[in-house]
């Protein structure tokens, strides 16, 4: 799996609206922080109880 998180910045806003993406705007501040502070991410959980998926992750500063 590649770590290409900056690709999210190139998504087309009309496509995001049509897809009813609700987590996009919450991810943008995280991307800004990750550009300034090196961090490690850990996937804690991914569930898809209905038509959408939910992800929980933990980020810690790299030591």
C-alpha cells in the first residue's frame, strides 16, 4: 500500500459533492498537520455497517 495522502488534495469538488463524501473536510486539517509534524498513523478500526465505511485511526509524533 502506498502512502499518497496528498492525492486527496486533487479530488474534484463537484465529484465529492455528488458522492456525498462527509469525511473529506475533516481530513484536510490532518493533512496540514502532517506536513508540519512527522507522525505515524495506526489504523485502529474500519467498519462498514451500512452503505458507508467508518475508520478510526491514531496519530502519534514520530520519535
